[in-house]
C-alpha cells in the first residue's frame, strides 16, 4: 500500500510540466481520496486504496499533458463559490472578478433597488451568478450562443439555488430588443487568430469559439458595441472585458457607436483589462 506522503512524492514528475506541480499534486490527490487538501498534511502516513491511487495517477497523467486542473476536477473557484466547468466553457479568471466588482459599482447600492442586467457570452455563468448572488432584487439575463455552455451555466445556477437569473441561447443581443437593461456586461472573444498565447497554458484545452475573434480580435466587441445601443436604458452602462493591448481600438469602436464617458480600467497587474461606456439613448 502507498501512503499519502509517498503518493505526493511519486508525483514529482509533474514538475516537468507545471511550475506549481506540488500544489497540483495535492489538489488532485485530495480529489482522488475525496478529502479536503488539509487532510493530506494532517494524515501524511495514511494509506490510500488501490482504486484511489489509480485515480490519482490518471489525474496526474492528464495534468502531465497540460490539461488544466479545473477541467480535470470539473470545478473552479470564482467570486465566493465554486463553479462546475468543462471544456465547453472558459475557465473563469481572477481578472474577471474585477469586472464583477466594477459592475457592482455601476449598479444601485440599495439592497431593495431593482436592476435589470444582461450578461453576454455567459459561458459557465460566472459573472451572472456572481451578480445574481450579490442582490436578489437584481434580475439577470445570461446569454450564450453555445447550448452546451448554457447547460453548464444552468447547472451552476441550480447548485447555487439562484432564481433571479434567466438563460437564453442567442448570438449577443439577437432577439433581445425591445428589452432594455440598466447594465450590460460582456467578456467576449478578443484574442487574435494565430496569437502565440493560444498555444500556451490552459488555452489549447479551452473552447476556441470563446477565445478567438476576427478583425484582430475586435469583431465581437464591434458587434456588441453596435447591438447594445438598442438594449440599454438611457444613460445605462456597458462594461466589456478586452485584451491588454486593445484599449484604443475598443474606445474608438465605442465612440463611433455614440457612447460617452468611455473609460478604460486596469487590473491588479496594471494592465488595461476592461472598458466602461455610457449610452445616452437614441436621438429623438
């Protein structure tokens, strides 16, 4: 039989594939034996079963091929909850939590005040679920063109017992007008086709349709800027995540679509990460 300590030591080959190999091994072993990670340190000499060892080794083999921990375990922490994820959805990033924080700042602070919010390209539902859990009086509409992604988002909403959210399958704002919203948030595809980053880290395992956009990564942002004008209430805000080097192009697209008060927001690494813009309403 093999102990917890031995199993972790035997996973040292992961260091050839991951800078955080020890943490990876601990997370995978904890999942294989269905315990919290702290259990590994409390009971390092505890023996694990042959079945648990086999499962752990299978997990390690997948990780050694570069597969992200989130997909192996089917879970990813975001905001103040865990989300179910699979290869049909992007893995939620810490920088997207910043988008949620700024979205909350743009919304009414009174706990009883209602607001209608649209989340475009919801994927796992991360942004919409974080906002829905913040205020039960906010009504979320979460849109994605992928039915498989929406299935993941719906399951996450059910698991979190959130009822103030509706899911729809559509391409951006198609079919939404004349509905209007107090805030629209979007984390669209914005990576250029052929970008070298697509071959790095977890990206080779994530859905290309949620990552890559035509027109040097700006095609979907352009569509969103144009379509959202017809779904925003007067003086309501659009908050959109984009690439670190797309600040000027995004601002130009928003200006051409008659948005005002356009401002780029940096993430914690001081990278230009998202832009907010206010729409004054239709003329006449």
